[in-house]
């Protein structure tokens, strides 16, 4: 029985672990979790991205045993080094944008080679 509990705890902690130190630092700095934010982040109607630079979308890890918590997706603008956070889910089901937050010196765009969390690089349409 004790081995089952230890294995279950290891599974929960492994699911929450990120393979990207830059993302971990940002999540820790703002206290982003399935329960919300530990530091206040301004709510906005939507992100305001720069005209140039790539956009990197990262879905933050979500604990497997929580059914009514918030899920967060971070959209990072490589030109401004700012990120916006899309919060979805929760008990009543929300969809709200927050930010911008300073991404710091970490390179979130380098997280793409990591299997977890899910990361998508969005290319801007070119004006030719």
C-alpha cells in the first residue's frame, strides 16, 4: 500500500514538472497555478502583440487529479519579451486574458525542444 501511495505521489509531481527552466521561473514569479495567480496580474480584453517578432504559445502543466481548476496558456511575444496569459476553465468556466507580464531574461522560445509543456510557435503572415 505504501508503494502505491509513493508511486501515485511521484506521478502527480512528475505531471506538474516542466522541462523548461525559463517557464518554471515565470510561473513561480507570478504564482500561476490551477487555483489562479498569487500576484495580481491585470485583466485585459485581449493581447496586444508587436508588429514583428514570433509568438510562442505554451500550455502550462495541469495537475491530473483536479477537475475544476483553471488552465493557463501563455502567449509570448519574442520581440517585446512580454507574455499574456489566457485563463480557461474553473468551476463556472471562464475565458479571460491577463497581462502583459515580463518574461524576464529566460528564453521561452527555447522550450520548443522539450516534450512538456505543449508549445506551438505561431508565425505572423508576411506583408509582401
